[in-house]
């Protein structure tokens, strides 16, 4: 059973894309933003790949509950957990997902290195990272409403695993134990082996599906998502992000939204944009101005409502967006853009 899906990262992707399109962005800042965008996309890809393997078995099981993308704050500490699997034996599998496109190496001291642009680069140990997550979870479980047996409050056991892409290369040392670093398609084998080799006393902790669901819902209720402040992190100023006035005309958005080159709608003349007209349609930038918000904020709202979506770094209008009256347009001079009803509720 899947109790919680991963939170959408579409607003973060859209925000980074918009910042990268700013004409006044310094070269160094642009490089940092491009790297952040690359890492974000890689992380999303890795989590999706692992989620598929997790959901295929555990998500379809009536005896397990899956929670994706859980962020908990407790007593000044934070646990940002990619995936959790809970079963009726009160075993909690804490899964950290890493997408290493060029592979990962682990030395005898348990230090991790990834290959980036053909060169090794040290990274924090995801095993240690997961241990910190479990430390927070252990304290959190002490606050939950847990079942009892013979007057004794039942406590979960925790399993820490690091999942990497099934196509990734893993360099393992001879002595340091790396069994808990495994490819995502080996997860089910690990869980079954772990259950089979467990102590018979574990059966005394078996709880019902309803009880397990109630425990998992308490965890989901503690989820506290965090929206990154990219402007503060990368020192972005209004001057850097100010549009180039030469690039705009009365009928075009300042920065046309990137869309798929495969869109084949025939360009037509844009509506006048007169809000008093029953059929008035505005470009995204004009609609943002009419609503009194910035274009970037409006783009985030449109993506959040499902009227637009990001695929491979490009913005597409969705079927829901078209139903709401949105239209794709292509200007020979200014490129692609979108039109929206002047009275669109966002």
C-alpha cells in the first residue's frame, strides 16, 4: 500500500529554469545554477527509478506500507527520508536513494566517491546520512501512539539501505561492509532474505494492517516540506533577474516559456488582451501583470495547478491547461509562448 507519493519538484525546476534565462546573470552564478539544476534532475530521476522498484512489490503488498519523500523536524533535528517501507513485523526500512550516473566507489574507510565529468569527487557517506535519519525516527516513534502486548509498548526495528541505479557501477572494497549499498532492483530480495533470517520472536510483534496503517498515518502527519530559497542560496538580486527591455514587445512575454519543438499548432494572431472582451486572452507575462504577481510566481502556480508541466527541462501545456482555455503559440520572431483567458483563476 502506498500511503504517500513524493512531493512534486516542478516548482523548483521551473524556478531554476527561469533564473537561468535571466539576461543579467553572472557567468559564475549561472554555472552554480546549472549544476544545481543538474543535481535536482538526477535526484528526481534516481528517486523515480527506486520508487518504481519499491512500488512494484511493496506498494502492491497488503502487508507493507510505503511512504515516499518524508521530511520530519523533531527537537531541532531534521530527517529528510527518500523512502520508508513499514511491514507488519514492525520493521522499518529507511531507504536513501542516490543516482550515480557514472558510478560510485567506496574505500576501506567507508568513504564514498562519485565520478563526475570523468573525475572522482568525494561525497558525504549516505550510510552515515541514513544513520542520522534513523536516530531522529527512533525519537519520533517514542511520541507515536503504538500498540502494546502484555502491557509492553511495541517498538519498531530499523533497517538502513542505500539504493543506487540498477545501471550504476559500484566499486566495493574488500573489508569494509557495503552490503547495505545495493541496486534498487535487488531490494525485494534483501527484504525477503531479511524476513526469512529473522528471529522467531519477531512473530510476537506482528500487528494488523489497520494498526500498521494508523502508525504510518501518524508519520505522514508529521511531514514538513521545505521550499528551497534559491535567491538567498545563490545570492540572486533583482538587478541580475531584471528582464532586458529590448527583448519585449507589447504582444510578447519578456521571456517566452520553453516548449517542446514537437508542438505543431499553427500560430494565429494573439487576442487583443483587453480584459473587457469576453474572449480576451493574455500572455503569461501580461496575465501575471494583471494579477499583480511576478511571471515566475504565475508559472509556479500554473505548474502547481497542473495547467503546465515540465518534461526534460521544457514546459508543456497539459490537457487540463487546454481545457482551462490555455493555448500554445509560436511567433516566428519571438519563439514559443502561451495564451490564457484574462479571467483565469489561479
